[in-house]
């Protein structure tokens, strides 16, 4: 039972450090924006050339 409570406490650890959570969200979202834009550009080019 003690292991369960310790694991449960670790599951909510990022919410105790909001700056760490914000940094990870920034890294996952904003840093991948360039990849999303480039792939969208190429998809748009292919669709424009196809018609």
C-alpha cells in the first residue's frame, strides 16, 4: 500500500513544479511548430500541382 501511495505522489509531481510542466509543454509544442509548417507547405504544394 505504501508503494501505491508513493507512486501516486510521483504521478502528480509535475503539478507541484509548474515551471517544469510549462517548459515541457513549450518544448513539445512550440519547438515542433517548424516541422508542422514545413510538412503543411509540402502537402499544399502537392495538392496545388495535382490539380
